[in-house]
């Protein structure tokens, strides 16, 4: 079985003072168990961790450079 991976970069949105929350929620809306969202952000989106945990996701954050974090969210629960 193949799992889906969605990659989303919100650094430009945040730099332009745009709220990327809705874009992130849309990106995860069709993800099934074991699917992955790779999120690129300028900082660790700590509040998002709790929101996505409640939706069945675990996360792993990696600092790429000063203002670039790659956070991998894997759906481990839910449908």
C-alpha cells in the first residue's frame, strides 16, 4: 500500500504576514493513516503540534537553517 506525502511551504506566507492555518488544515484534510505532511516554516509551530495531535498526527521537527524548519507530521490515528 502506498502512502501519500504532501509538502507545504508556509515561510513566504508568514513573511508576508499571512496566516497559513487554513492552508495547513486543507493540506491535511484528505490524509489517511500513515500519510505524511511535510511542513516548511520559519520557526517551530508549537501551537500547531497540539491541534494536529488532536487530529491523530505525530510530529518530528528538524532545523534546516536559522529560519527554516522542516516538520514532518505523520497521521497515526483516525481514519
